[in-house]
């Protein structure tokens, strides 16, 4: 069983400026819920009870903290006016999981690996989910791709796993493509990452969507990271590449539709998709 998760929400959201100057991009709404709530709910469906949300310092991080914290004054205001039904969707947020808030400072370290580096003490020596809080996987069957990731990793006996979306080969140049090799019982194992390949010759491709199931034992690989020589970023995939050199990492294809809400077109598509799924009409 996997009971801990780390959710990364510290990015600037520069693609959404100027609104992201004030509103954390993970708090942008997909209909009536912020993007990050979908990630939290998916973790909970996978069996997670403890979540570390790694947010930026200052107002951007405080927005996320406030959203998942009790707000007795606002609750009382609503109830006193007979608006308990309007308050109901927010009532369960503080108890959705045991949430710890960790601060990612603007100290020069930047990149996808920094939240996991910050959360090492929170994770300890247990397995954990590492996900981003500015995208979502949408399924209409009530299932959870994170729950699938957990169960498939357990069935395969691998020490780690990552979720991958399957896209047409013609779109591979837009993504980080996961290279795989054959595992047992029809599974695929991670063998590397190719960033935005321009000459992908296969009809389909597994692409990285930043949803990982990792053991606590991966911590030394994160601690050993050095910034990329070209970008200066600390990359999660570098830690996974180093770990995969000596351990099996399962690749789990997702069933849900993936939406990158870190860019405007993906966020808009996610809103339209959720509207269709919930039967909302104009």
C-alpha cells in the first residue's frame, strides 16, 4: 500500500501571465475546482492518506494552503445566511487528506526534481507518489490511473513505476518520450527518456506525464543530482535514469485523457472536457 504523495505546485505559471502573477497556476479553475484538487483527489483514490504539497513562498503558496485549510469565519458567514448548500462543496476540503505544506524558496535551485528533494524528510523510507499539480488525467469510468499505477507496480514486483500516456507517433516531437524494453507477463520496463525526438519512427509513443511511484530508497539519487549543464535545472528524469540503471521501473499506460493545464490551450481543453463529462451545457 502507498500512503504518501508529493505534489509539486511551485512553478511561476509564466504562460498564464498576467493572471498568474496573482493566482497560482495550480489554483486556476477547471470548472468549479482548481487543477490541484484533481491531483489530490486522484492520490486519495489511490490509497494515499498523507500528502506534501510543495508550493512557492509567499502569496502563491498561501493560496493553496488556504484552500485546503479550515475557514470557520467564511463557513459561519454562509451558514448564518442559510447558504449551507453553497458551502457544502468546500466543507470536506480540510479533511480530504493529512496535508503538509512545504516551501520551495527562490534560492537558485529550479526544476522538476526540487520538490522531491525538499520532501525527502516527509517521505522517509516508504514508497510515495510524485505528481505535478498543474495537469490532470480525466476518466469517465470513475477509475484512477494513480490507483492503476500502484496496483500494477505491486503485481509486477518492480521497485518503481511511472505512468505514461500513449500518443500518435506523429506527435512524439512534442513530448518527452519514454523508451521501454520488454518485461515479464506483457509489461514494459523503463529504459530511458528521449526529449522531443524529431525522427520518431513508431506509430505510437509512450510519453512522460510526470506521475511516478517511487521508493524512499531513491532519495540518494535525488540528493546526488547536479543541475543540467544546458538549462541549469534539476531534473526528476535524471534521478530516475540513475535509479533505473540498477532497478526495474515499470511503465504503466494510462486510460484517462491527459491535459497539461500548465499552458492555456491545455487548460481550456480540460475545462471543455470536464464540462462535457458532467453534462454541462451553455
